[in-house]
C-alpha cells in the first residue's frame, strides 16, 4: 500500500478532461520545455553471437509446440481454479479441459516420455550389456573374425564415431556457453536493476519541479493577455477599422481614385484646355488682326484687277483678250480669306470656372476623411479603459487561486515517502545479491559437473581414437596388436562404461529442465513479446468475479473504468505521463479547477460590456461634397468644340496665292504688249509679295500651330474624361453617404462582432495554457517509462538472461546425451579393431577335417584358400574347443607347426 499511496500523492496534478470547444485565433504561446530527467535504463537486450543458439532453441521449441498461445484455455483454467478442477475432475467440462491441456502439451509430453524411457532403459540396457559381456557374449569374446572388408569397416566405424564425438562436443560446448552466459548475465543484472532504481529516484525527484513549472507558466499566458490589453486599441480598434473598411474604404477610395486618377485626368485636361483656350484667345486675336490685313490687301488686289480689266481691250468680245479678261474676272471671287475667327464662341466664363475648380485640393479633403476614420483605435482605447482594468484585476485573482490550489497538496512530502520506499526496496534487493551469487555458483558447479560427465566420455573417445589410429598396425594379427592400439580400444570401452553410468542422469536433468524451460518460454516469454499475455491479464472478471477490470477496481474501486494492464504498459512504454496511464483524474480533478478559474465566465462577462461609439467619424465634409459637384458644373463640356475644330482645320485663304499669281502670269503672256499685260504682271507680283509677307508667316506661326494642335488634343481628352464624370460623382457620393450611415447608425454589430473575436483571442491564451498543461501532464510530467522498464527488465532477466540460457543448456546437453547412444554402439564395435584379442582365426591342413588353409601373403596376413575335403572319419576335436583348435600364440603359426 505504501507504493500505491506514494504514487497517487506524487501525481496529484494529473488529470484528464475535455476542454470547451472554443475557436481561438490567438497566436501560439511558447511555454518552453518542461524540465525532464533523463532515464538511463535501456531495457533492451542484444544477446550477441549466442543469439544464434537462442534462435535455434526457439525454432526447436516451435517444432515441439507449434500451437498458438492458448489464451482461452489459460483464462478458463484461472477462472475455474485448480482446486475445483482437481476435486471435480470427473465432470465432463473438466475432462474436456484436461484433454485440451494434453492436446496443447502433446509435443512436450512426447519428448518427456522419450526422455524418461531413455533415462530408465539405458541404465538397464547397460547392466544387461555388462552381464552379457561377462559371459563372453555381446562382443565380450576376445576373438575377432577375419573378413575381407575389415579395413573398410574399421574406417567407417572410426569416421562415424569421430563424427558422433564432434556432435557431442558441439552440444557440450553449447551447454557450457549457455552456462557461462547465464553467470555473466546475472552479474550484469545488478547494474540493470540499479539503473531502474535510479530511474525511479529521477521519476520521483523531478515530478515536483515539473508540476511547479506548469503552474509558473500561467505567467506566460497572463503576460500575453496583459500585452493585448495594453494594445486593445491597435488590436480591437484595428479589427473594427478593418471590418468597417469593407464598406467605408471603397467609398473613400472611390473619391480618392477620382482625386488621384480620374479627377487628376480631368484636372489635367482642364489645365490643358484652359491653356489651349487662353492660347486660342490670343491666337484668334492675332489671326483676326493678320487676316484683317490680309483681307484688306486682297481687297485692294481685287479692286486693282477689276480696274485693270476695264481696259478697252477687254471690251472686244471677239478678241482673245476679252476671253482672258473673262477668265480672270471669274476667278476674283477666290481671292478671300478662308477661316473666320471672329465668329468663334466666347470662352471667358468657362475659363473663370476652370480657374476656380483648379484651385480645389480634393485629395486633401479625402485625406481628412481617412484621418477621421483611421482614428478608430484611439477611440476604442479611450472607451474601454474600465473594461481593461477589470480584466487586469481578474488575472491577479486567477493567479492567486492557482497558487493557493497548488499548496493544498503535500507533493514534497509524498515524494519523500516514495523516495524512502525506493531506498528501502533497493536495500532489500542489495541484501539478496550475495544469496543470488551463491545460488548461481552452486548452479554453475552442477552444470559444469554435468558437462564434465560428457567431457569425460569425449575424452575417452578422442584418446581411444587417437591411440587406436596411431597404434594400429595393419601387418599385426589381432592377437599381436601393440600396446598403444590395445590402450585405444580399452579407452573406447571405458567411454562406453561411463556413457552407461552418466547418460540416465544427463537425460533426467535435460527432461526436467526441458519441461520447465520450454513451457515457460511458450506460456510466458513468447506471449509477452506478442502481448497475448496481457489479454489474459485483462480478461474481464478474471481475478474478481465482480470486477470487470482489476487495476481500476483495486486503485479506484471503479472496475468499469477503461484501464487495463496492456494500456498501462503501452502508455509507459511510450513514456507518457503517469496520470494519463493511470487515469488519476479520478482522484485529482485539476481540469475542473482550471476550467472554473482560468477558463472563467468573468472574462467573457467583462468583454460583453464593450461599447464603442463611432458617430464622431466624418468621412466627407460638406465642402468636399460641394467640390465634387463643382467638377461637373464647369461648363467646359458645353463649349462648341466643333466650331473651333472646324475653323482650326481651315486654310488661310481660299486659293493658293502663288498659284493665282502664276495664272495671272500665264494670262499676261497671252495678251499683247500693253498696259493690261503690265498691270497683270504687277498684280501677280503683288500677290506673291502678300503670300511671302503675310500668308507664310501666318501659316508658320508657332502660336498658331500650337494653338491648333493643343486645342485639338485638349478638346479630345476633355470630351473623354468628362463624358461620365457626373454619374461617377453621384455614385461616389451615394457610397460615402451609405458608409457614413453605417458608421453612425449600424456600427454596433461590427463592434460586438470584433469584440467577441477579441474576447475569443484573450480566452484562447488561457485555452492554450490549459491544453499545454494537460498535454504536458499526459506526455512529459512524471513520464512513467521507469515502470515499463521495470517490467521489461524483469522480462529480460527472466526470459533473456535465465530462460534462454537454461533452454540453450538443456538443448546442448540433450543433443550430447542423445548421441551417446550411437556413440556406445560405435565404440563397442570399433574397440574390436584396436584391442589385442586372445584368439584369432588360424588354418589347419589335417586331411581328416574341413579346414581353412592360411598362407602368409605379402601383407603379413594369412590368405584363405578354401578347399573341400571329404571326411571319411569324424574328427575327434570338438568344434567348440577353441583353445585346442586355436592355441594361444604370440606370433602367427606356421604350417610346419601344425
């Protein structure tokens, strides 16, 4: 109970709960990083090269037990309780359950039965074998039959025995490696356990600082709120300004556009028109003066021509002169000026109005409207001072409540108790280490002893093979084999004897450890890796028939809570906070406190009182409106521009004076010499003089040319820009009036809307703080990785350190023990080829008995010559009398000795 109380008090600030769904437009706040301790435990095990042996054992166990984890079967066994099953085993359901268990364990049962038979029968067989050999049977007879394939058999048996010995060696090395690995890993267990305990200290010591950091970060949200309150004018006022600008700015921009673009074009056209009209007025006066003199001179020329044409020569209608006179007289009507500038309309009044309009600065008038409208933030600041002060006071109260709430819980004392518990547990674990080391030493000695049993057999095998191979002489007969060869055979038989002595002990140990280790691997370790064991632990109503889930039922007396061993382990494995893993909000409802104090309705209530009066904003004063109207009433558009254009486009005279003078010269040449001819030539000269002195200067005059081109351009531009100016001015004025009405009468809705958004932004800072607190509590504060590390450490020690090594030990030892059986057979058979025999096959050439004649061949052995001899008389030598027929000898017998 101490650990549970300490853990719950330690995580007092941990809670869960949903925040109110509030749309926040607040900028993201930076609350920094929660101070977190570094956990040093790396709950991960890499076995290294020995891992290949572990995988081999796992593969073997999968072959022995390929069935999946019997989740339902285990749950049923736990629920039914073993005592009830044993007392009521005859019930049909229990019989079925027993059969299911047997079916699941069938692979282990078969292997265990085989191991028990091996352990029981092999000593019995060894005893019978020993008795049989004492009676000179079962290979006990020291006599070796000679066969042709003896060398081949010996080589084959040697190879097989050596191969078997190598396999046994590999098995015992595997067992020895597993034994040493277990000892070395258990020595490292202390470091791993101490690392876990240090992590628990870190977990306990860092949690108060983390909680204090969460509380202190309220100042970040508070300071941001204060900053926004200090800038309520720019923030709220600008938002109101921007929202109203959607209707106000287009109207003002329309006026400004007219002032900046359209009106400027009009003004430019007006300036150009004014200059053109002024120039035109001056030019018209000059032209009127010049054309008056020109008309007077032309009138004199016409009068002179008429007087000259009164000559008597022109009176004779039949003469050619009269015809010339008629032609000249008919062309006199062309000697007139073409343009009549005296009839152009007067532009004095339009010029005066243009002068007045051009003095008006419409852009300045519009800018004054903009200035008045842009003063909205200042108005908001002035009109919300009381609200801002009220929120400031509320922030101080909230901070005081949070500080007071944090002092209600004895966090530091709880941490102290938890630390004392960890230290006490650490000291108790330290007390167990000497016992663990002593137990491991005894285990190590036992395992080494078992390995030494196998090594002893292997020693006899290898020494026997070595002595037998080195001491074997193929030229020696079985009875004359050397001492080394005979020693090799004896060593092999000694290995057989020790195999019979030790094999049953080895197989008994292998069978026992196989049953324990194999089942633990398949029922505990493997399901833990696949997390199937959690399904058993989290089975509803498993521990207590009235509890759906055991953990919440034990911690909170709420078994229906969705808190399982798997979810707790997974959350801690992800290094989540202990409060989210254990759902500690059932004890400490900090979420409700934050929502009722930080996420308070008082903030909303204060901002509901925001009232901003914008009726003081004047977008366009009456003077500006009148100026706009004046642009449409200059009278410039009523000027008869066509008359000016028509007169400007006319020539100076109706006829070209030079051409007319040339015609006069032509006519004069048709006349006889006389006064008329001389007069015509004089008038032609006068016209040329008039053209050079008056017409050409008028045509080439810069003022005249400028007046004509500038006026044409100004008139065209003014006609284009002033055609729809009245309509545009009316539209702008209508927009201005509508925007002014919106500001003066309907701005309340916009103000309330933007005040609500501003309130949402302010509350959004608190919302961010709460979300950050809850997220930090869930992910960073009191991260429970040490708890999952403790589970993983227990799994590593139990499964990876102990169980894998133990399984590898029995796997290697079992492999060696199994191959002792063929080792016995091969050693017995091979020993015959190395040991010195008492008797051997010899050949008798007595004529009265069937015999084998042995001849000494080149290799030193007797060759067999089979000879069929009829026996007329029975032999008196019994066939079983081997001593008589095959006397003991130290050298091969000769034929002469028989």
